C-alpha cells in the first residue's frame, strides 16, 4: 500500500475527488482528510498506477483553473441563453 499526501493549500476537494473517481479504474484507494492535507492510500504500489493518479490530479487542477478564469464568460452565456428562451416564450 502506498500513501500520497496532497496539501489543501494546493489541491481542492473538487480536484482530489474527481481525480480519484477516475482513478478507480486503475486501483483501489481510500481518502483521509486532515486540517491541512488529503491523504490517499493506494492499494497498488505500481509505478504506472502512481503516474496515472498524478496525471489525473494534474488534469483536474488545470480544469479547475480554467473554470475559475472562464466563470464570468460562462455566466454571461448562460444568462443570454435564458433571456433568449424567455423572449421566445413571451
């Protein structure tokens, strides 16, 4: 069993949980939370499994950054679509 620690300063719960959801195809895992970090216990100690978890963590970290940067634009698009639908109904 391998233990990996992720600081809460650098990794949100959204990043960790989404990564682990997809990591389930590669290995069994368990998640523990402390005040300062996320602790992931991985059943397989294979290098491939660890690399896949790191890849998924990186992927979701980038997705989170993109979501934050585009939040305003996405909200404006959604509002415009809803206004358009309302205009067609009335």
